[in-house]
């Protein structure tokens, strides 16, 4: 099959490139609207109780507050205020006539906005909880209607209209929708900065790798083609289903990286064949036959690893699966069809534009990697054990991992919406923007509602409970206190539980579980029937997100291991090689995750990177696992393909490893360096989980290329010896039937080594492909 592809590319090069141009043009048109169709959210399980609670509040009561206008008095200290007005504040008072007039005017304007509901203001209700303890701040809260995309558009319009000076006061935008708006803006900025860093740096590294302008620009062009094609795909998907905007980060990094990886493998192998004396056609056919097969298996494993994210209900994770599968497929197709077609037209001109001061990858061996493999093989335990120990030490912080979900702390502490959350938490009493929301699935009698609110208000950590029948604190109704919004109907009751507990702490999540376990009798409205309590809010969402990921994690692991085993079995014709690869790559993976816990949870390097330490993001951990696992297997296939080729050509076990690593070490290290640049560029982001993704994936790639491919692979193969290629007798017919390989007579021997490389070359005797 791959020989046929090589001949097709040589004979129909122009036709393939014309078709490619048309496809890219269509994808480019679609890609222009991609960002408008992507959404900021996707971190919640749509079937979770907390989501049901939010939907019920939206449908029955106009929605819970998701936007906060923090009003700061900038003049009028103490004028017309209460007894404690302005005491110790050093600023104005929200009770001064000028600020009050401004606040009332703001409230009226917001109440008239068609996209807002449940507009609640300190000046319209007089609720003490809506004013800071020093009287300097007051809030207006509201619910922004629409789905995530519509709500984001409305939020941006409201921000542009109301943020800033209000005469005697200053308005700052906050709440969860304010946080979403700032996240969106920062993601767009992060993408621009990352691309501005990655693209030119990648071109410089490619020039250093190839020593030729033409050869260097070809892989970069394929990477950009993969990015454009995937954005076009996301644009289409975004019009029919929910797709997270964060998938754009993976598209940019993985598209640039894998497109370059695959093109690099093809171009390097093609130049190697030309160096060995092949004609252009023979060089192209042999390149596609060998490197093309490697790319197909590599892409299959990477795509399978990313596809496991489809098992999770969070569309944040599913979006990365869409982007990952798309970018891998497009990059592989471009490497199999577009790159060979370009090489067919370029011929020997692939080396045009030579840089005389750069040696580059021209073919033959990389002596350093061969010597490294030889040294490791002589003392495998002495080489393997220290590296394994280092990786296990790096993994040790996983023992103390705590999983969480995103909140305003993902932003830098000087971002406006985060500053609003900090002010609400530190300067207000009784107002909780992380309050627990409790909804009943039936109406309640007055007695049943009072009983429920009383029992909830008695629980440790609860400050007050706001209901349709009044406000409760410490087990009793607060005289004269009334709810700020409509909270009761014949079909449901809505209670807001404000606490003094740290959001997302063990105490807060324990309270959510206690509330969910409560039994409530509806009383007369429900005919005496029991009602169900749906508990929402940030703490409930944390519990539900953990459950949504945890309940499917074992299945995802089983699927990814099974698929990887089967693909590597078909690729290598061995049952030992897949097990070895899974073990070594798993070791690198836990080391990476442990390092991310050490940095982002424990706070090391927080000053340098500018983030706030917090529990490890659950969804991001799954994403890093799937991406890193797939990329590790990508390089596994690169290396083991050449080792197997040498083994099938008749070299001994150790010689095959040495020659295989010698001929792939430079390519793998170059590809890894280029791919790591694409990911590490996201370390400049101002969103901490984007930083975690970029740094985690970049670190994993470098660890894999240097320690695992350079030391653990040759060391483990030396320890296994001939057993590394063991295939049980009953499975030999299975592999012979299903294994994707070329006929033995089409195989070409490896090229002669460059002078002085120290490569003795393969033995003269021919050995059939598939020999074990």
C-alpha cells in the first residue's frame, strides 16, 4: 500500500497539490469564523445534580446571579450615611446622596436591559449583605440570559457600557460571567503570543536541523496547513455542537508540532535515500514505504489516545478530542500525500538554499545517539535504575494531589473580575458569590419551608439562608429581613445558603453532601410527598465534576491501554514490545503529572510564572494524560520502527538497537525540540491551567526524547534481549493477517553509513521481513 502511495505521489504530484490547494482554500474560509463559534465553558457535567439545579433556577426563577457590578464610592465620605458610614474606610460611602443617586440610576438602567433578569441592588433593597462592612462598596447583581456564547456576547456589551466611572462612583465588572469574559480575552492574547513565539523559533530550529531553507520551510508549511484545516473542522463542529475555545490551544500546538514531526520524518528519510544514491523516484517510494508506515501507526496511536476524552461528559474534554483527532488526521494525510508530492517536484532541489555554516540532517547516522545506545547496552542496570529513580522522585508529589475545578483564581490577581471576587470575599458579610444554591423539585408549605431553612441555618459554617419566606440565621428567622428576588412557586422553592467556609474546601463539600442527604416533606403543596433537594453552586459543581471524571477514568485508561497494545502489536509483531512501551511511557507520564502538582498545586515557581497555587485542575490532568501519552507513543513508534527494520535486516538484538537509535536519535530529538517549543510557548499565558497544559506537555516531550528514548528504551531492550520480540505461536497467524507491512521483496536495505560514523552496516545475508 505504501509503495503504491509513493508511486502515486511521484506520478500525480501536481494533481495532488491542486486538490490540496482547493481543500486548504475551503478550510481557510471556514476557519475565519471558528473562534466565534467556540465557547468558554464546558467544565461541568450536563447531567449532574448541580447542573439540574441551575437549569431549574433558570426556568422557574429567572436564573441565579452570574454577573456582579461592584460599585465603589469615590466621593461623599460620610454624607447622609448611617452611624458607621465610612468609618475606617478612608474613602467615600455608598450611602452618600451622590453615590446613592448614581447607584439607583445604575440599577434602573440595568433593570431595563432586555438580556438581564433578577437585577438586585443594595439601593433598591437596602440589604446589609449587599454593602461592604466599611460602606465603601455596594453591589448590583443580575442574571445574564442565553447559552454560553450568547451570554458571553451580552457580557461583553454590558462591560463596554457600564465598566468605569459613574460620576461619584466607579463600577467594576465581576461575577462568573465577568471571569469568563476575562478568560476569553486572555486566551485570545495567549494564542497570539504563543504563535508569535513558536512560529519564528520553530523556523530557526528547522533551519538549524536541515541546513537548507527549502527543506526547513516545507515542514513548517505542513504544520500551518494542519492548523488551518483543523480550525475549519472546529468551525463546522462548533455550529452543530458545543466546542470549547481552549481546543484552539491544542490545535495550534499539536498542529504545528505533529505537522512538523511527520514532515520532518519524511524529508529526513528522503534526503537520506538521496545521500545513499537513490534516484528521486526510488528515494520517494522507499521513503513513503518506510516512513509512511511509521506515520500511520503513530497517528493511529495519538488519535486513539486523544479519542478517549470522548468518554467524558464534559465538553471541555470532548472538544480536545475533536481538535486532536482532526489535527492528527490532517497532519498524517498531509505527510503521506502533500509532502511526497512536493518532494517529487523538488527532487534534489530539496537541499536548495543551503546554509554553509549549518551541517543539518543529511542522512546517515548520528554518532552520539549510537554511542549512547552502545554505552547503555553495556551496563543496562547502571543506566536504567538512576533514570527510573529520578522519574519516580518527580512523580512523588502525586501522593498529595488534590483535584479541583477552575474559578477566578485561574486569572492573574490584578485582573478586574478576580479583584471583584477578592473584595466580595474580604469586605462583605453575608454576601457570598460562591453560595450554595438549594432547589426543591416541588413547592413547599410555609411550615415545611421554615423547617428546612431552620435546619440548614443551624449547620456549622452557615451564615444565613435566604428563602421566599424570609431570611434565617442560627436556627431562627431574621426579623424584618426579606428575600431580594422571587424564590418560591407552586413547583419549586429556591434557597440560597451563604457560608463562611472556604470555597471548594473539604468542609464546604461536606456541607453539600449533608444537604443532599437531607429528607424534606413538602407539606400541603405536594400532598405530603417527599421532595428532592437539588444542590448547586461552585462546591456542588466541584463534587459533580470529580464524580463525572472519576467514574469514567478507569474505562478511559482501559481503552487507551488496549488500543495502544493492539496497535503496537500489529506494528512490531511482538507482545513484549507493547508492554515495555506502556510501562516506560507510563513512568514518564506520572513524572510529568507529579512535576505539575509540585509547580501548580504546591506553588513552586509561582512567583516566576505569575499564577496563584490551587488544587490541580481535574479536567486539565486528564487532558495532559491523554496528550502526553499519545505523543510518547508517537516517538515510541519513530524509534521502534527503525530498530525493527534493522532487526528484520538481520542485525543482532543489541546492534539493531544501536543502529536504530543512531538513525532516529537526531530526528526524534529535533522533532521533540520543535514540538516542545509549540507547547512551552503557552507557558507565557496569563491563565494558569493553560500554563499547566503547555509546560506539562513540553516537559513530558523533553523527558521522553532524552531520558526514555535515549536511556530507558535501549536499556530495557538490552535487558530483554531476544525476548523483546517474542510472539506466542497462536498469535503469529493473527499478525501475519492483520499486521500492516510491505512485502519482503520490496524492502530496501538501510543505506551505507557516512564515513567515520562508526556504523559497520547490516550483514550481507538477506533476512525475510518479520523474522523473530
